[in-house]
């Protein structure tokens, strides 16, 4: 027996351990400033080489609290969080050991939060009832990372990374983690087995909806205190939960969606952190295709009412025309989605007020797919959206003027543009394949608002 143990130890020593890129590692600047070839808009590419970069989803902050760094993902250090300084272009790795799910940048402190699979052995999404070993919630002290990286005095990863707590395996935690405005709690999805325990008796559990065979429930949301590790259940619902986000101006307010991969029977939802106040955010009709909701201010959520499908029996106006043959260029055309997403009813970039529940349409493209991924400046001045052609449109919410600010980001790109405004409203971030020779690989790009727009005064 002893000989077997010794042999096992010997041979295990020959197996290479997983090696992670080191936190604080610096990479040379790739910053390039160009003018949009069509519109003349100022575009600042913070990355410009084919590493496979991608930005954080528009439901979450992109800039650090000091406003100097943009956090993103890149194969420069695979499965690690990266930061690029908007002025200098310096790139720094800001995690070590990998992460899963969403990156969360604190708005009050120089901290970053994310989930990590224990041992980094689990690739499947546990939020849909898969086996889970539990997840670590990790905090990164960005200020220390940037200071020590600059001085060349980096220490062990544990100096900068702290485990806030570990989720119990039985709750099947995963998905889109969101940091509350109070920066004391994080919210995350829990699996079916945990969710059903908190579902009211007699609740009808929803089945899959649409051609992607997604949306079946139940699912739930839980929260963890990042100071104590305490975990509390927030709410259970009879459908698949996606895009969990926190109102970054109002502690304890959560927005999430019924995720189907396309049209949902009731896409947008909101709830309080104690489980109270669960309700549809925007009660939608069967003919409406609601998607890509994002909290943009203390009282407002932007979302797209899609107008990307042709009206059955109507003359072809170029709106919702058949797919071009480019994969993903004009999605959502399957008949299984029903009658939703045509322009027979009003569509466009919608703004919903969380308090009054009133909805307004800020604007809509005159043809084509219509606005798809949307956002807005916190001060209420501007809105922005992309469309299926990967063109970007800005809207003056006070005058309703709309202008295409940038185009040419390629329908063949690995992902969509996903515009997200900087808190000061002077610029927004996208991901773009404009510079890519393979027409697919994406880079991080900052689009600056036109100077004449920024000089406008209230009417």
C-alpha cells in the first residue's frame, strides 16, 4: 500500500500543474486614434491587434471608479480580466486564476468582483441545473495592482485577490453576477433545484419558448454579502433567468430577464433585494419583441423594441428583409417566434421609468433592422444603439434628433458592438472588428460624441 502511495505521488509530480498568467503583467500600448471613414467621428481603439478582445456586457460598468481604466477580456491572457488605461494605452492583467460569468467593476472604490469555479475545472453553466462544486466570489484590489505593476514590485496573487465567500454546491450558483449599488452585496442566479424550494405552491412552471428551446424554469436569484459571505435567497420565478443587473444608483433594486434566446412572453422584470416588488418592468404585448434592457440612470432602463421582421402580406420596404446570407447578420427571422418584431406597431429605442412606469420611444432607424443593443447617458441627454449592420446611432433625447455616428464595424465580427456610455456622457465604448484583417477578431474602441452636440444647451 505504501509503495502504491509513493508511486502515485511520484507520477503526480510529473504532471504539469495549471499555470496562470501573472496578475499585474503589463503589455505594450496598442492605442490608435482614427476618424470614422464614413462619418468622421473620433474613434479611439484602445486595443488594435488580433488578440480576440471583448468588452463587458452593457448591463454592467466598463470604467474603473477613477475613470482612467477600461476593464475587458482578451486572449492576451486567456480567461483573465484585463485593463487598459484610456490615456496612456497601457494594458495590465488584473486577475490571476481565471473567472467565470460577469466582471463587476465597483463605482465607489477601485475594486473588481467576479465568480471563479473552484479549481477552474467546471466549464458547464451551473445555473441550469448542472452539477456544481460551488463558486468563489473574488474581490480584486485594482489600486494595489496598478501601483505595484507600474513600479515593477508585484507580489503573490493573494496580496491583491480576496475570496469574499463560496457558494454552497447545492444551490447551483452561476450566471450573470451583479454588484449592488451599496457595494456590500452581489446577486447571482441559482439552479432549478434550489429555486423550486422557494417557488409558491401551485405555480405553473414555464416550458421552453421559441425555436432555440430555451426559457424553461424554474430559476432564482440569490445574494451574497461580500464582507461576511452570508447568502440569502432573493426570489424564485417559473422561467429561465438571464441578464441579472443592479441599479447602480439605487441600492437593493434588481432588473433581470426571462431568457429565451430571442422573443420572450414577458422579457423584462424587476424585484427588490428582499424579494418584494416582483413585477414585469415593461408589460409587453404578444406582438412586441423586447430585448437588451440596461439600467442607465437612477430611474430609467433603456431597451429595444425590435422592428427587424417583415410585416406578413405587406410590400417589401427594406424593413425586416430576409437574411443576407451572412451568419448572424439578420437573426430572429424564424417563423416559430410568432408575429412579434414587425413595425406594424411602434418600435425603437425605448426608455422605461422605474418609478412612474411610463415608456417613451427615443428614436428608431427609418429602415433595416432597427436599433438592437441600446444604452444611454446617466444625465438623460443622450441615447445610443447599434443595428444589424453594426452601425451606431446617437439620439439627442431632448430634441429627438438621431444621427449615425459610426459604421463599418463588420457584420462578420465575432460579436455585436454593444455600446455603453461613459458615466460623464461624453463618449461610449464598443467592441469592433473594423481594424481586423480576418473581418472577425474584435478590439476595444471608444467612440466620442460630436463636439457640437456636447456644446448644445437645453432647448
